[in-house]
C-alpha cells in the first residue's frame, strides 16, 4: 500500500467523525436525532443500527457503481437502502425487541435518512469499496457520537439519572435495570421535565448548534486577524525594501 | 356511524395540533429547517406534501391489506411503500403539470424532494404499524399533512420577522430556528390532554 492510498483511506475514515460530522456540521438526519434521544440507550441503539445500514448500502452501492446507469441512480439507491433497512428491522425485532418498540417508525424512516442517501450520492458512487466501507464506519461513528451527546444531556437533565437495562436487557443486574442517579437523590430532585419533551429536544439541539457556531466564528475571526497581520507585515517589508536608504537610519539619529 | 364520524374528526384534530407532525413527532425536520424564511415557497412545499401524503395513504392502504398481508409479506412494507411514494411523486408531478401549469411552476423543485420527506413514509408506516382502519388512516393523513402545511407556513413567517432583528452572531440561522421551533412546540404542549 503506497503512501497516497493510505492517506486517502485515513481521510475517508476520519472525516465523518468530527470534521464533517453528519449531524452537527452537515445538519443531516435531524429527525431521529430529536426523536430517539430521550434515553441514552435508545440513542446508542439507533446509532448502531444506522451504522449497519450505512455500511451495507455504502459497500453495495460502491460495488455496483459501474453497473447502475446514471438515469435511475436515485431509485436504485433507495431500493438498496430499503433492503438493508428491512434486514436490520427484522434482526432488531427478533433479537432486541425492546429497542424495536422504542424506535418504532424511526427504524423504517432510516430509508429516507438524508445521510444514507447523501453518502451514496456524494461518496460511494465515486470511490472504491474499501474507501466506502471506511466512510460508512466513520460517518456511522460520527452520527452515533452526536446522538450520544444529545441523549446524555436530555436524559440527565430530563430524568435526573441514567438508566441502563430497559432496552439492552443484558445490562440488567438481578433482573433490575441499573439507575445511575446524578441530579436526583432520595430527598432531592433537580431534574427538569421539559428536557424529556419534544420542545426540550429542539432547545438542546439548538444550543449545541449555537455553541459550535460560536467556536467556528471565533476560529474564523482569529484566522482573519492572522491573515491581516501577515498581509500588513508583508506590506511593511515591501515598503522597507522599496526605500532602503532612508528608513533604517532615521530613528538612530533622533536618539542621540 | 355518528360515533365513527366523531372519532374521525377527533383524529384529525389530534394529528393536526396535539400530535403535530413536525413539532411533536419530528417528521420532516430537514425540510422544515431547510425551506427557511420564504413564506411563498413554504406554502408551496406544504401543499405538495398534502397532495402526496393523502394520495400515498389512499394507495398504500389497499396494497398493504389486499396484497402484502394475503401474500404473507407484511415485512416488505418499507420497500413497497418507498417505491409507491417515489412513483407517486412523479405521477402527481405529471398531473399537476398537465392540469395546472401555474401550480406546477410554484411547486417546482419541491416535488422531487418530497420522496425523501420523512412525513410521507412516516404516516404510511404508522398507519399499518398501528393497524388503523381506512377512515382513521385517512384522518391521520389529512391531519398530519395539514398540520405540516400549517406549521411550515407559521415557521416561515416567524423566521422572516426574526431576520430583521439582530441576534447574537452564533445564534443566527439554524440555532435560532431550532430554538424557535422549541418555543412553538412548547405552545403546542398546552393542548396535551385535549386529545382522544
């Protein structure tokens, strides 16, 4: 494997995680991000199932990219994605029925998730199978992390605790779900019900986007200042170079 | 008959306001935030969604109960629905173009986008998952789609007004739109309990 190919593989894997995060940077796939993030477990489940669908569709579309005529691209992609969604839906119903009932319609709605179709159109139909595979994993991880961030905030603020075992039953201890009390105790309860409601979902997502925009703006400002400083220094140097005889001598004489 | 009619009307109200498609069930957020602050295009988009959701329900209901269930293939619903919706969007486009070129012009680019609008697939899937009969399915379709039209137009009006006020730089655009949507959702929460 030569250096350029390795760099490209690395790039297709890493890009989707932070730099081009599908939810927070590209603002795609917002419907499930707001709907299934009431609990951390549901968000993780959604992220994992999403990653499977994206991986499958990316690899298959990339493998078939020379066979699918350009005119019927989108319908062909939709059918491929729908097939993987059906597979994932049936597996989920059979093995994790609690997750299936929690996600409900949103599992079927993965078919029209903009990220899956977006990656197919923007990446998988132009790149090799291995790169598309890495791109699928990278974007899947990025989306899952984004869902986890929203769900953590919403579950902790909304219920005052984290619950494990309601959906992934293997996490149960002695047949009971595990509760991790954070904002709640035997006599006190600082949880805010609003964050568990749909309105709370919009607020949390909006504030996260605002924080990210604030950081991006700050970085942009800093870069602009640096660029201006560099341009100024270059102009000064050019001025000095244009009149070398007068500039360096003048201040020396004044000091004595 | 009378009782059924009342439950039909109540279902429409439920899906229109209490269980609102965008603000409570989160279908179609992408288009909701994406259409932005143009009231006219928001109205066109909403109208196109009403067309497609009502027709998709009309077609998918018999397909599910008279083709997929007797054939023992109810698990194929997602694949069939998305194909029906994609074809339907094309056909609706042709019809509107033939009979009302003015409407076609105003719907314009929004028609093809409806295929990937979660609201359409969401309503159709919900109808078959919850085992609604034909009347309640249609009530769900009407209530949801009109609720979508209503919210997207109100939202565009609010955003048009917001644009002329100065907001902190980081809040401009999508963050402010999301907070606005959150406030609208809080207003709708006041109607909880009214439903059936």
